C-alpha cells in the first residue's frame, strides 16, 4: 500500500479521474481543463471539433480515455525513470 501511494502512476491517475469527474459534473463546460491537461487532445483539436458535432458522446468518452491513458503513461514513465536512477545510484555505492 505504501508503494502505491508513493507512485506517480497512482497520483497522476487520481488527478486525471478528478478532471474527468469535474468535466462530467459540468464544471468544465467548454472542456478547457480537459484539453489543456491532455497534450494529445491539443494536437487533435481540429479533428475532434468536427467529430464532436457528429458523434457526440462517443468522442467525449474517447476524450476521457485519452486523458486517463496519457496521465497514467506519464506516471509510468516517471516511475521507471526514478527506479532506473535509484538502481544506478545503488550500483555506484
């Protein structure tokens, strides 16, 4: 449990879920927080704007999945980097 609470994957995923909940509750009605916290959505802005009008809920679900996977991946990369650095520092001792 202690290892889970100290991992970036857990905290980044938790923040992502909080952003998704805020969007679902309607507090982010223009999706600005969702867009600005998910770098991939900024690059796909033109594509998603058209699809949002045509497909609606399915694209919004894809936004949520993309947000969660992006931040989980960032947390995974940070955890791996920290573990690699820690292993190398132990080998030098």
